[in-house]
C-alpha cells in the first residue's frame, strides 16, 4: 500500500491538489519495488522519502526522470527526442528507505532493489 503525505497547491481548474502523486509495483521475483512519482511542484525540486516497511533491506536504486521547462513540449518526426527519460542520480539508499530529490514538474520512476 502506498501512502503519500504531500503539500498542496491551489489550481484554477481542480482546486487544491497534492504536489506529489505516487504509485508502486512490487516485483517479488526480481526483488524490486518500483515507484512512479509525479512532482507537480513548479517552484523547485522536492525531496521525497520512500519508506520500505515490510521488505528486506534496500540494496540499490536506479531512477529515471522526465522533466523540462516546457510542459507543452512534444516529440515529432522532426524532433523525436524532445522528451526523453534521463538517468536520475539525486537519491540516497538506506536499509529502510530511499530519499530522492525530484526535479520540478517531473515524472519519475525509481526502482529499488532489496
């Protein structure tokens, strides 16, 4: 079960929304928990703590992020790499949690091994 505690901000169309939205998938065969995290904060990076209750000690993490200053950017035949996932290394791994700094307005995937 994923539990998220997040600051909120007011939007014109949806009222108050959480800055962080997250989901997770457990792959027991590969001994991984994969987190998908949306950071809606526009004014700077956000630090998140991923607590791994009920799993063996975390042994590593890999991360990808999709972000950029233009939220309306798209890929096209002429520019197929305008929006691409990039390796993300701003995280630390401890036995029971991973702490990551997520870029503003970003989609993130963190794959935690245990």
